[in-house]
C-alpha cells in the first residue's frame, strides 16, 4: 500500500468516527431512545419500618408513590392454662392434736400411680409416738384408694401406703389426717391415679421469649405402643404441636408453635388412635402486647425474696417480645416503702431485669410491688418480697448428708446472724442417737454445728428443734433433716 492509499484509508476512519459521535448525540437528545441510567439508592431520613415478627407473612409488594407506614405490632400469644389443681375445702381442727406434737407435711415417694399401684407416703412432724400413731387415721380422699400399714419410723416420721384399687378412676386427691373422726391436717400437695390410655391434665411449663413458642406437659398413662398413636391437636391450624417426648408411663412433654392466629381463646384436644380422650376449651389465650410494639409483661419472679434493709432486691420480669427500649418505659413502686429506687434492664426478648435498692430504714415484713407503663398497671404483686429481721434463718442441712454411724456438719444459713445469737442456740432432738453439738458463728450469713448419727439410728426424717434466748426459732425452710441409708 502506497502513501496515497494509506492517507485515504485514514481519512475514511476519521469520517466514520465523526458520524458515530453525531449519531450518539442525537440519540441522547430524544427521550426513550437511549439507554436509561440506574438511579442511586437514597437512604430514608426516617427509621426503617418495624416489621411484625415471623411467621406472619410479609407483603409481597409495596406502593412506591408514598413511604411505607409502620405496621401494627402482631399480637403476642401467651398460654394461660390453670396449672394448679383445685384443693377441696375442709374444716380443719388442729387444736385436737396433742400438745407438743406437730404435723408439718405429707410427702409422696411418687405422686402418680396407676390403678392397682401402691404409692408410699410419709407424714412429717415432731413429737410422734406409738400412741399418737394409733390415735390418728389417714383418709386418701377417695373411695377407690385405701390407706394401709401406718408405721412409726421416727419421732418425726410416720410411714404409710396408698393402695389403689384396680378399678380406680383417673383423678387426684389431697389426703387428710383425722383424730376421733375430725380432720386435723390436710396435705398441701395431691397425689393422682391415672388409668391407662387416659389423661389427667395438660399444663404449660414454659413460654418462649418470642411469645410464639412454648413447652407443655401432659400427665397421662401410656405404653410405648400407645404413644405412637398419641397426638395433641389445637383448635386452629395456625397453632402447631411439635417435638412430643415421652417419659413413660406418666409424662409426655411437647412444644407449641403459634403462627399468625388472631387474638382470642383456643382449645386443645388430645387423641389416642384418632379418638378424643381429653379436651379443654380456651387453654391457649392470644392477647395483644401491653408494652411497646410487641412486648407482653406476664410475671414477676424474685431472685431471692428475702432481704435486709439496704439490700438490692433483684427480680426477673418475664414475658415475651421485649425490645431494648422497653426497659426505659417501665416504672416500679414498692407500696409500703419510701425512698427506694428502681432500675429496669433489658436482658432478652423474654426477660427484663429489675433492681430495687432498698433504703436503710426499710420496714420489716412483706411488701407488694407494682409495675407500670405510663398509667397502665402491668403487674400488681401483693407479696413480692420480705424484709427480714436480724438473725433470720433461711435453712439448715447436713453437709455432707449424714447416715447411721457417720458424722457431718449441720450448716445453718441466714441473714444478719449475730455471734451471740448463734452461740446461744440450744437444740433438742427426739432421737437420742442423733447428736447435735453447739453452733459456731462463721459470718453474718452462716453458722455450723457438728451432727452425728449413731449406728443404731433408723434412717428417716428427724426434727431438730432450736431455741435462742429461751425462744423457739425455726428456719424459713423448716427444721427437719434426713438421715439417709
């Protein structure tokens, strides 16, 4: 190629480039004919909307003409079953119990049995004698359960057997102790008999922090084969039951998962092989939040419950759906104390901490607590905690456990224990072979004494009665200790 041809080709390329540039400029000047640029995202000036918690379905499309409004908080479900069994009312005549004899409790080795089973039980107290054991009668509270073989074990323990009839019905009962046909003591806790393939009760044991999950327990009587055909069915498909786990024969635990159900009460059916064997209406209640967007305050639990003036009393506010900012919206007030200060702290979606600094002049006794959000009262707990006096005793227990032929230490715990008070404690035991030495003061919360069970001491429960400055003193948790086997 000569110089002339190269010059012509170069000129042609320049002309083509000029034409392309002119065409691009013309296209850019007409709307719709050129490529459209993608706009740069702009952050909203306001906070993003609060979305309802899953599993509520979210909208698939939102209008672009105006910004999205914050949706209303989804109702947080809470199960509110009746978890305590009703105790029958009886006329009790404790004045008929002989002087220096006291009944404290009835204790069952197993609280549940099947028809035909034997449930072992103990009556605990003090001053028991053979004459007293022959004086009393024990009633099971039901015609199909007999009481047999009452035996004096120790001066603090009478043993017996609840013998259930093979035809016993599914039910519970509170035994009573009588003298001359009149009731002198009613057991604070019941025992139950459950027939095979039947259900006594369903109780909720825990609610999840989101408010949409929970745990429950069914008291029933199943074989492994029956369990494979056992089902718990809620009244609406938006509530699901999962993870049934048996501890056969008498317990089945499970989980409840709550979807976008509307507020209201929902029932539950329990079926075996497709047949309904138990049902309860309204056992699950779904309510709207009472704190912030999604929070639901339900319960107040004391970390300890017994305090001295000047202490910081700590509580756990239980519920679901809590957010960090909810803690600042709450106030707490002790009804009968002036000068206390309260602080709430967010811990988790189902837990808020509450610390109350008690003044140095806080009066002794029981105190109620009110929790508010604005003008709304969320909790009103009459006996939230107790301010205890000096030399208050919490409990006493052998550490390690004492057995016949062994010695141990009896550890006494309490608050504001004074050295003179502790060293002035005298003890009295009905069993001569159970020897308790003098107490030694360790600090304001603890004292110890030597305890020895001679080889001839029968295993069982024994009361250790204590006095200080001539007055009877009893720990909060009682004065009965156990000598093991």
